[in-house]
C-alpha cells in the first residue's frame, strides 16, 4: 500500500542500442589513433664513397671483367646489353680502352640513385677521351649494381 514517489523508467532495446553505438563511436577515434602503424624507417642508402669504390672496382683499369658483367649489373641493364651485340654498352665502345677514370659521384635523392661520369681514354697515350654516365641504385637492401649507362652527354 505504499506508494512510490518516483516512477521506474523502462528503456527499450532501441534506446539502449543507440546509447551504446554513440559510446562506441566516441571511443573509435581514440582507439584508431593508438592503432596507427609506425612509419617505417627509410631504406638504408649507400654512401657516395661506397658508390665510387664500387664503380672503380667494377670498371677497373680497362673495363669490367666477366664476373662484373654477370653480377654487377641490374637485370634491366643486362637486357639492354644483350640487345646490343657487337657493341660494349657498359663502356659505350667496341673495344677496350687504355685506361678509365671515375669522376665525382653525385646523389639524386628523389630517384634514389647515385651517378658518376666515367671517362675512358683511348689511343697510345690516352689522348682520345669518351665519357659516359653510370647510374647506381642506392638502396642498401640490395647489392650494389650498375643500374644504367648513358653514353655521351
């Protein structure tokens, strides 16, 4: 016989679901911020000195040897070399030079490559010269390889 002064509210399932959905939506941005993956660290890069040493070793005094021609060039460059029979694309010539000089290596950060001018000397005393530009991929996750050669410039 006692009478209640407050009324008991009964909630419907749709109201409960709506409240839970709002609470979950409010929690999502905070959870998504915590779940963001970390930025991967940039790939390690070969230095100017490492590229210069590679090019000196690759070209040697009179041009690349058999091992360098097989393992020291990228697959794309190997395909270009095979398409030029009778012409040595790696030296931009048809025979062996008297000597070879490797110029200063420069880096192109946007393309991830290093390049150097390679000067080949011809003739009895090396008085005739020819130049080519050798490009090397700087990604240190792969072995150093000659990536491309541009004859003349």
